[in-house]
């Protein structure tokens, strides 16, 4: 019986492989033409955001703050969400000055499902056209140095569930407006650098979830996923989770961030442009595409580089901070 199963699966493999390859050869030229036409169309056509309503999480600083300003310049009504109420008010005031006709600030914790339902309910009184999931935290710690694994659950709570909760509650309303969802993943979800295992897992989970949502929610809702590299934000300035507590260690960030950093305002412009043009992915800084390509083509060489150089760099930075503490 086992030999029959082996023969059946071998035969199936021999039949399916050439069938799939042959089909790809036939449709690939037409696919390339379609992609070129779509690319040219999106260069010309972009969604007019004047009067539209945009919900932005993690909007009190960094990329989220600059996204609020970029949407404000385009004449959008914006709903900004974060845990720091005082900082939100400052962002709201500046957004109004930049041209937003209406700004609503909501203090909420996106890792709390009840807070997410509340913020969506408050937003849809205005309807909602774009949902911008930007809230996130990082953690820089080797698995070898973890003493209490439960202290890292908040990384997944905020980075993953903090995007999934608002999306779930906003879906019925976004379908009515044929709206758009943006989710801020990270380049680490593809590159897998050392000492960022929990952060990497949370960001990779976002890509898996929203790629599936892309299929389930089309064509009413389009989804744009960001795989950002080094961007000027609180994270690249050293804000990270340490022993279950958020801390800011600027010197630690200076030791780990080794490539050029893009400003959060330039990054926000690229993100909003990508969302309005229904792009599937947005990567900033753009040179990170070269790293993605290298990781795909030469995974073992990339792994050796991470293990030999990046691992020592991160470990050295962490040890330096530990000695000072």
C-alpha cells in the first residue's frame, strides 16, 4: 500500500510540475503587459483625499505623526489614536493648521480589543475611508538573554493584534466606502536580523495575515503593506521594550543603526502616495529592495553575514548598555 502511494505521488509530481511551468510560460508575457499598463495608470491616477476620513493609530510621534500631517495637507479629516493624550493634542492642532477640516484625537490602547472597538465606533460617525495601522513597539534582545518569556507578549499584542483589532471592526464600514487599509510591517519580517526575534515574528505575522485579507476583502477593500527599513522615529532613536518596560536608550540605537535613515516626513509622503494608488507594498528607504533580493537569492550567504557581523554588533551594543546600567 505504501509503495502505491509513493508511485501515485511521484506520478502526480511529474504531471503537475511541467503543467504549472508550461502555464506560467504562456501567461507570463500577458502578465508583464498588464503590470506595465497598471504601473503607468497608477502614475497618473491617485485618489483625491479631500473630505475623506482617515483613522491613524500610533499617531502621537514618528511615522504616525507625519502620516497625520500628510493627510492633513491633502485635505482629509483625520482621527488620530495613541496612548499619550497630551502629545495627540499637539499633533491635532498642527494637523488643523496644515489644512485638515476636522481632527478627532482618541486616547486608546490598540492592544485592548474594547478600546479598538470604541475608536472605530467613534470614527465611523464620520464614515471611514482609510485605516492606517501604524502603532508598534520593538524589542532588542537575544533569546539567549531572555529570563522571563512572558514579558514579551506585549510585542505581539501591540504590533499584531493592535492592527488586527481595528481592522476587524472597521471592515463593514470600509466595504461601504470601498476604503483602504494600510499596515506597517517591517523589513525585519523579510531579513530576519539577530536580537529582534520577537519583533520580527510580530511583523511577519502581519504580512501573513494581511496577504490573506487581501484575497478575502477584494475588490471592496485594498491593502497596502509597508516593509520599512531604518526610518527616523522613536524606535530608531532607541525606544524599545526591555524587561517588559518601554525604555529609550539613544546610544543603543546609534550602535545598531548602521545604514542611512530616511526622515519620517519623506516616508509618510511615500506611504500616503502608495495607499492612494492602491500599491500592494511600499518599502522605504528604497535601497532595502536590494537587501530583500540578496536574502532571496543567497539565503545562506545572508545568514552568514547576519551571524558573523550583525549578531556581534547587536550583542556588543547590548553588553555595552548592560555594563553602564
